[in-house]
C-alpha cells in the first residue's frame, strides 16, 4: 500500500495521490464538478468523464504554452490581427491554407518576400503560432542571430549539438534574411543548416530582397544557387510588396493625436462656457 494511505482524511489523501499522479486540474476541480453533477443528477461515470476531459483540455493548453515559450517568438501574433487589405499582393487564401500547418507534414517550405514593413514577420509569427497549436515544435530566429549562434557554437566546439537541435524542430523560422550581409563563413554555416533540413523539416524564411538579389547577402552565386535550389523545390511563396504597414499605422496614430490636440485647443465661448461647433 502506498505511503500515507493508512491515515489522514480522504480529502488530504486524495490531494496527495492526485499530486503524485500529476493531475492538477482534477485536484482543483473535483469538488466543484461533484457538486454540479449531484445537482444535475449526473452519474459517477459521467462525473469522472467530465473531470478527465477538463484535465486533458488543461494539459493540452499547458503543452501549447510550453511549445510557444520554446519557440522564442519575439511576440505572439495571430492572423486574426493581420490586416490583409493593407497588402493586396498577398494571397490570403494561401496564408489561411498554410495556417492549417499541413505543409509541415509534407516537409515543405514557405518564403515571404517583400519590402520592409509589409507584415512578413507578423505572418511568419502567426504561422509559427498555428504550428505550435497543431502540435509541432517551432524555433524562431533572425538570420543574423542564427549565424551568430552558429559561429559561436563552432568556436566553442558545440556545432554538432546546435545542428542537431535545429534539425530536430519541425518548423524553423528564419526572419529578416537580407537585412544584414553575411560573411563568407556565416553564409556557409547558414547554408549547411538549411541544407540539412531539405526534405526533413519545414523552414519559413522572410526577406526584403527578391531571389535575384540574395547573392548580395550570401556573397556567392554558387552558394545562393544551391540554397535556392533546395528551398524552392517544395515551397509556397508569399508576395508581400506594398506600402509599409507600420508607416501607415504610425501615420494614423499621429493624425489621431493631432486631431485630439486640435480639439483640445478650441476656445470655449466666454459667456456660455460652451465649445462652438466646428
């Protein structure tokens, strides 16, 4: 007989056993659900079923939260908050299809291309969040940060460990390829990581440069050609050219502030104290 079952009240023993079994939701909810089931005339099997369902729902929520933390997103974004009307060039139906995360099962890639401020990172983060919610492991990084990590790992002789970790995630998101030119060594290390994922895992890449300009970043036509050959073999390309989404939002906020300031400076009628209509 397990230790502690011979003494103590049933509530104390039940709490002990539920903690041992790692059933925190059952521990938190069993009394409340028991009262509800007694009130509604629900039998014992259905009472137990309701408790276990609550535990499973809560466990899945905690698991998703752990995946999101492990992904190291700079912010949690969803497609619900993305303004598709601001980027007419973006294929909304394709993005919504990608949010189902079936491309990850097929080990396909996604590349988002467009000028700065058009929401490429937002879409990448939203697809990463959707993947976490569907049960896939995700890692987010910028191209510059990834190259720095690789170079540090090489210098500290832990390259194989880092490469294994990157290869293990189902979805790798590499943001901002093209914003910072890479050294020859950095480009080769990045190429190796992305090549290892070819037909083994999915990769999302965002870039402000069209494909023909990637040589500016990778500093080698041979390397660029080989990388694009692998990345684009199984790929969905999101075209996101247009006016800067961030600049539009910023301009809108400035206009709203000016309107508020103008309203505040309107003089009141000295006789009535009322603000005259504009």
